[in-house]
């Protein structure tokens, strides 16, 4: 499924088949300053930045536990973050329709051309993905 990151910068989308993974990726990426919409336009994750205590309330109500998800699905979150692209939902769908689901390079090139903001959300997503993979490697060695 494609998810769109709600942010004040460039439109950003990423992909995963796991809602909890999408939520975790968005929380890591925006630290509560970004929200998330799914392909149907439904809010998958609200913005928590200006509402103190709202993350805790939402987390309790929804049963979402970031720590558990990161322990169990760290590499899936990294993969989700790696799929970040500067593209609206409809643009990403069109690219995927044209090049197929294995068109990661086409999506990456498109993203590089589209970025207009100094805030490089996709670049930061790639950095986070690398860090998560390195953390997983360290844990495997122990």
C-alpha cells in the first residue's frame, strides 16, 4: 500500500503492506510533526506536534507500541523508509503502473528531480534506514 506523509514540505509517499510499519516510519521521520494518509485518503497517523500528550492517548487507544514494532520489524521499517519518494499519491501510482513494482530506480530518479524544499525528507528517510540496518547488524552479532 502507498502512504502519503502529511508535512508542510514536498509531497512524500512511501510503500509497505504493514500499517504499523508505515506508522513507525512516519513517527521516526517526523518525530510527531508529520501525519500519514493511506491510499483511501484516511488518516493512518495524526500529527502530534502541537497537542501535548496526544501521542500517548492515541497510542493507548489504538494499541500501537512503537518499541515493540521496532524490536520485531526494524528491517521492514528501514525498507519502508527506503521507499520514500517526493511524489503525490497519484504520481507514484502512475510511475508504478508505467514501470511496474520493481521500478525503485525510476521512483528514486523521479524523487531527485522533484524535490523543491531545502527539507530533504527522503534523504533523511534514507539515513534513518541505514541506521536501522546497522542497528540490526549489531544485534545479530551479539
